[in-house]
């Protein structure tokens, strides 16, 4: 049990260290240091926007922010004098960036969660700020599941489970939150280190064996075709592609990548009547998306592609418009000063983590 306790402690210490780093970056900003790190502006990544309901086990807490925090974030960006852009406007903005002093902010929301409509839209409407929702066809059509959401329910409601990670069946102790997090991390590694479709199918089968229906979880969280088509008519809303299956594209064949992107684009066109020019790559990390995927997206007509690699947008981005960095709004750091620090680009410069 000691190693589990220390694991939980390490996680909390890491969060405290990150918060301290953000405060240090804010101090440097106030002293006028590293002004160029802010670049031309920032693209923000969001997933869930909803009032927080505390649960004993919340492995996806980092993917959720409150409507109030979104409001504070927008107010912070306004206070900095930033302009708010659609992603479609970025290529021209970057091309004309030379000598421009006013920085931009752009907001994106991945996966098409229904709370984007219920809780995020009213905030964006209040401020007149445009935003892009990236839609995964398989989630909206209920043909694919969200393994991270399935595991949150499964692990959160059981004290033990039996699963085969590849070395034979073993019993997982889920007696407390630290043990559950350890199991969640093992499942995540299983998904990212094995054939993703097969791994997700195995997790879904485990959930179904315990009377949890993964597709019902998707149905409860994600907007369907009708909801998305209605939302797409809103003047502040743009829809972008997010593939079909929400798999890490860098691990797929070139033909599979092209299919995922092309089918996703077709689905957005069916929703809006226009082929999208923006795409967000699932997961978005260096391991999940590579130069190849950016090139394929460009060849299929996409003008802007976003990752989750942390960073601000620089003038040099003109040469890599389909692999742009984003800044994640994280549920563990919901303070306006953290947004100011991240948008400065200084934390990424300090720790060498840039897009």
C-alpha cells in the first residue's frame, strides 16, 4: 500500500510544482522578461465545460473546466487587449503578422461534448467570442466509444476487476482512489502501446461484463447529428474534423490516416454543407501525431491543423499551419493568473516544451 500512497503524493506534488512554475512565469512576465515567447497569440484547448460535480474518482478531471473559469479566461484575454479569431482566419492573420502588435486568442473544444452547447455556448455568446468544435464522426454516430470515459465509470464503481494486459489475467485492486488511478494509468498505457481498436474493444467488453454500456456513456455525453447541425448554424460556431475513431493517427497506416481524415471531413460537410478547413488530431501529442499527418491533412485541403503540443503561435508557423500548438485549459489550474502565465509562452520556454 505504501507505493500507492507515495504515488498519490507524487501526483499532488507534481501539480503543486506546476502551479509554482506558472506563478514563476507570471513573475517573469511582470518583469518584462521573454516578451517574444507570447508569439502572435494562443489557441486554447477545451473538452468539457460544465459545473463540477465532485466524485471520489476523477481520472479525467484535467479535461473539465467550469463555465465560470471560461468566463474568467475570456475576460483575462480581453484585459490583455487580444483579438478573438476563428481558426479559419489564422492563415491570413499569420501571413500579415509582421509588425502587428495586438495578439490573438482562439478557442477550440474537442470531441463535441453536449456541455459545449449547454454551458460553453452561453459564455461565448455573452462575450461575442467565436469558437471551433472538433467533431469525431464515430462518437457523434455512436459507432465508437471513449475509453477514458468508460474507465472513469468502471473503475470508479468497482473495488476489484480482472483483466488481461497481455501477460495473462490478473486481479486489479481498486480499494481506493490511488489504486484506481494506478489501474487507469495501466489501461491508458495498454491502449497506447497495443492495437488501439483491439485494446478499446477489450475495455468495452470488460465494462459490458459489469453492466456498463460504453455506447450509452457516449450517448449521454456527445452531441448527435441533429444537435450538431443545429449548433453549426450559430454565427459564433465553426465545426472542424476530429477523425472517425479518435485513434492516434501516427500509429496508423497512411491509407488509414487518409480515410479517417477524409471521412471526418465528409461528415462535417454533411452537417454544414461545406467541407471543413480545420482539423484537430486525436490526443495531439508528439506520439499521436507526426509530420506525416500534417502533410496528409494539407493534401486533403485542410488549412489549419492543431495538436495538443504546448506552445504559442509564432510567425514561423506559416510553414507548419497543419501542426499548430495549443494551450490546454486544465481543470487542475482554474485560475485567471495561470491563463495569463500560459498565454505568455514563458512556461513552455522555461521548461523547453514548445510546439
